C-alpha cells in the first residue's frame, strides 16, 4: 500500500531502536523509493501523547498502517 504524503499513520509494530511502540501516531513527511528489490519506505514525524512532533524516523513501508483514530479527533 502506498500512503499519501502528510497522511496520518501508526506503527504496526514496536521499533525498539527508537523506543517506539505499536500504535504510535505519526505523519508521513516523505516517500523513499528503493531499488534492487529492497522495500520502499517512509520518513515519519513521530508524535507524542499530546500529538506534538518529537522525532523523525525512517521506516520500511511494512512497519506502518492507516491510523485507526484521526489525530485531529483526539
């Protein structure tokens, strides 16, 4: 699945290297196309419990999913 830039997503699983947990909310800020059979990825602006940006990470596309709760509704 390809996500639109600036869409709201959440982590599909924990990312221990960044101390982030499944379900953490994020905004897609860039798409990273990969060559040679490698999985495409995204740059995410990760949000804290107050929906404020606190980190930017790169993740493979398989690590994110559509957000189940719209950030603006929280």
